[in-house]
C-alpha cells in the first residue's frame, strides 16, 4: 500500500521516505527542493533531528510507506516544512495506532498541531482495522494536552511523567452482546 499526502485546509502532510529522512539526518536540506518545498532556517529543528532515527527505524520495517509512519507538516501557502507528525507504526493487535506531532516554535499557537492531528486521525479512521488512536504527552506539556482534548481524546492513565490518551474510531459501531 503506497501512501499519499494528506491535505487539510492549510497544510499538506507529506510522507517521509527513507532517502529523504537519511539525507535530512545527514544535514542536507537541499533534498526538500527536489520535493517542491521551500527551505527554511527553522526546520528541521533539534526536535525533528532527534526524531529522524525513529522515523528511519519505522520506515525500515516496511517495504514502502504504509501511511502509519511519519509525515512532514508543510504549510500550503509558503510550501515550507513547519513540523512533523504521524504514527509510530502499524496498528497493534488491538487495532490501535499511536499518534505524535511537533510544530516548530515559529509556527506554534496557530492551530497547526490540531489541524495536522485531525488530518491524521481522519485518515487513520478510514483504514481497515483501526479501532482507536492513542497518544501520550509529558505531564507538563499543556499545549499538547489541549490539542489532544480538542481532538476528542480522553485521558486513560497518568504517570509521574506522561498522560496517556485514547479515542475510539467513531465509524465503528460498538458491538452489542446478547
């Protein structure tokens, strides 16, 4: 299953592929120009660079991107990358996928994180076998928690470090047992 970009009102979520991610990790952003994107001094930021090895590891597990990996969050008007978002792999045995997102500091507090997360959840809930989406955020990360609440997620558990969140696929009817 090859994956396509996901379009929202203001964003395009462009799937990472191994070649692009490896090149970015090596410090060469010129590969973005080949994708029709504009360079910005703000991305990749350190958070994105720290995430690249995890993205590469997930991409190496599949023949080609499935959609359940990571995406570059591209601002449609400027065609610059303003963050990354995506899933941490294929659905697990319970039909759950874990979502994550990060928007560069220069583009925060404008609703881009929520818009990217909505685009991803809408896509995921249309895929066979996806029953729920999970997330976790640091206890002190109030902006991320606000995004997850606006997305419709419910807190599941809290540890000293993280809050775990979950939302069920609204397209699935709950099974009624007699």
